[in-house]
């Protein structure tokens, strides 16, 4: 017989976990379906490293800080180190063509960029041109590349309105220091949410179809392999309502993707979503990140500047730019066997 619930939640990332906890405090019968064998979504560890979300961006009035009970949060920068050009000299070593730049040189670059950005903002406000592509306004170089990392997209594809908080001095997300969690990383931050959700969750249950019924509820078909295709171990459940807590990229993705969570967006919802919902999904952009962990026998990059340690290393050669994070410089937690890890993040 079909299992009946008041609410079905699709997606076991932070949004789905938060929804389940809020609803779980009521008398409602709630179930959460997650395609992977573990909860947490893009908060996950691989070989002891945060392969997904890794930072608490701004600790003031941030709900993640309230979740991080018992977790050490080590402040790295008083402001957003990706968006605030003047944070670079305090948080990073910059190697340009193999030469370590002085803090004075880094500050000159920051002032130049800030002046140019301020003029761009003034021009945009005067012309009410917040839809102007940022890449056409002359903002380039190191700080433009850092903004790309923050947004997860090429700067030429971004609009000035997406940087309104940058131009007015708020520098993105929440105010306050940007911090890294200690041992266990971001999975420790979500631990309470995960533990609360586990008894009400169906893991390894990719959703194949969410069908609206004539009675006003939904039927959710789930199970099969990790691409949401047929197979055993699945089923169909009924619910009065369904919360779809999937990332935008998943909703946009086609069935041919190599990282399957649900079926093709066109076949997930039956009947298809109305234009009022489908339109925003189609229009909104979505960024992507690729993380690469580089292991070394010694921290060669720390030698020119042994103290104080700084968590970022920026490598510049011509027009090429690479940003790396030295987590060991923050927590002094380099591997016992002498290996030191640099984390490179590529956005696009």
C-alpha cells in the first residue's frame, strides 16, 4: 500500500534539512527524500576535506553560527576576502610571475580597483544601468577574478546589480568576519540538522516524478539508480504537499548529466510547472565550482613570509590567475605525515 504523509520534502541539503526540522516540530507527518546515501547536499567531505561548502560567510546574525554548537569557527578576515579589495593584503600572499608582491604593491592594486569600481557604480546609478554587464565596464585583473570566484561565474556574464552590496561597502552575504570551521569542517556545522532529519529520511532515493493529483495532493515516485532511472528499492508515496528543496542547477539540468539527482526537469513535474514558476528557473543564472586539492611535502609558499601565516595564496602570470586556500595556515592542522594541502577553486 502507498505511504501517506502530510508533507514530502525532496532534497537533503541545508534547505531541505531546515524545512524538515521546522515542520517536524509540529504534529505533521513529514518525510524527506535524498538521492545520495548521506544527508547534507553540497556540504560533504572527501578524504577529510570540504569538497563543497566550506566557509561561514559573515558571522553576524548568520543562522549557521547558531547551528555550529561546539564547533570552532576561526575568523579569517574581518570583511569578505573575495569582495573587499583591501582585505587581500591582510589575508593573502600574492606571487606575480614568481615574485612575492609587497603589501604596499597589493594595496596600490586595491586602491586602483576600488577607484574604478566606484566610478562604475556612480555611472550605473546615474544611468540606472544596473543591468549593464560588468565585463563591459573595464573591471578586470585580480579583484575581478576574485569576484568571479565569489559569484561562481565569469565576470562578463554578471550584471552590476549583482554587486550592489559590493559597491555600498557591505561586501556580500552577512556582515561580520568570514570564518572557517575547525575539525570536521562544514559537516560538523550541519550535524544537528542531519541528526534530527535522519529518522524521517529516505536515503539513496532519487525522485523520478512529482505528480499532482486530482485531489489536490501529490504523488512522489522515487528510487532506482543514482540517475533516477528505474530499478528496485523504490516506490511511490502520497502527500498533501511537497517542498522541492533542490539546487537551481539540478532543476535546470537535463537527463544526460553525469551527476544524477532527479530525472530531466521536463519530466520531473507532472503536469509541468506553470510558466510563472518555470520562467524564473529558466532565467536565473547558476554558477559552478571545481575544487582541486593539491598535496605537498612542505609548505614552499610560506617560506617567503613565515609569519604571520595567511590563508590565501594568489598566483598571477600574465592574464592567468589562480586562488588557493591554505587551511593549515589557519588551524595549524597540516597532516601528521608531513603532507600540506592547498585547495584550488575554479569558477565558471
